[in-house]
C-alpha cells in the first residue's frame, strides 16, 4: 500500500466494491491484502485480474471472526464469497443494496 501525503494521490483513491459491480447475486474473490485503521477494516480483493477495496461493516467482521479467522491478517489468501443483500441505511432512511460475506475458505493449490 502506498504511503499517502499531500504531494501524491497514491493511496488516496480506491476502487470500492459495491453491490452493483457484481454480475451475479453471489461471487467469489481472493483477498490479497487487509488494512486496519482504528475500528475500520478493508479487504483488498481480486477478481478476474482487477483489484477492489471492500470496507467491512460490523456484520462482516463478526462473520469472519466466527468462521475461524483468528486475526484480520489471516484473511489474506482466502477466497471470500460475497452476496447481494438489502440493508437499511439510517442516513437515507431506506433499504439499499449491500454486500455481505457468505463464505470464507482456503485456497487449495494443486501442484502438477
């Protein structure tokens, strides 16, 4: 991750993953990095050669912890399946499209 400063946009602009980016109702990504700042946690996911940032809400953090991820860094290298959901946005006072982690699993490499 690039260090941010006033002289460069590096590290400031992110490609955030949103429900509208998923072609299907559920898709699988590979977690290639994690950032944690205070209580905020973001996953850097890769899918079909593209990288996207996925900011975790409390529900998604609890899901990871409850499914054997001992520490935030341990999600790196895992397959993360996200599904589209409807979630209530208190600011907008309406339901909006969101993403929820539905599965986390190891990547299994087979040597030939």
